């Protein structure tokens, strides 16, 4: 952006680039959840934090990483539920009482 002073000399002013700290934090935490979500309590806590930070970041600009963090949070949730279902199956937890006919 150029601004002119009274002597008509151009003065160049640099605009600061805006960042979305909450969106970046949500993205990074959601990414960590994808890799470390299988750890029992840690996975759920990281998932919740990633989802929360990404949701807050969506309402700020720029939104790119916040939306990516939301998508990764949803994928992370599916991953965590899938891993726990596999563990329950491997351990042999009886779920027959759920299928009442």
C-alpha cells in the first residue's frame, strides 16, 4: 500500500499478515491425534482440544487451517472409535446383550 505525504513522495507501508492462532493450534493438535489417538486417555483429551480449538478458529480469519483441523478432528474421532472397537473385539468383550431380539 502506498501513502503520499504532503511533498508527494510515496511512502510504502507494509501490512502485517494476519494469522489464526486458534486455527493453527487446532490443526496441529488434530494432526497429533491422528498419530497418537490410540493412547487411551490421551487420545480423547487431544481430540477434544483439537476439535475445540478448530471450532473457535473457524470463526476467525483466515479459516483454512481451522477447517482442516475440523476435518482432521472428525477423522481422528472415527479412528479412535475404530481402535477401541478393535480392542474390545480382540479382548473378547461380550456385546451379545446389546442385540436383544
